[in-house]
């Protein structure tokens, strides 16, 4: 397998509502290893919020 990412999120603030529509599946909670944001650029809190809102627009609008 090449070119895949793992996304881990908690079911808070109704995350499941948009994660399931984006075809994310529920994991077993057992992570063997994990690279944290190794490809993500540094973001300010407002940029993170803008990114999240963009994802929500893809699902709900």
C-alpha cells in the first residue's frame, strides 16, 4: 500500500456527522505507531478553523 493517510479524531462536537459522510470508518482505538502532522504546515488557530469550516461546507452545502 502506498500513499495513504490515517486520520484520528474523537467523537466530540458532532464530528461523526461529517466524518461518516466523508467515508471515514470507526477504528478500534489501537494505534501501533503514529506520525503526527509530519506533512502538515504550521497553522495559526484561525487557519485551522478556516480549514475545518471548508471541510464542513463540502459536506453540508
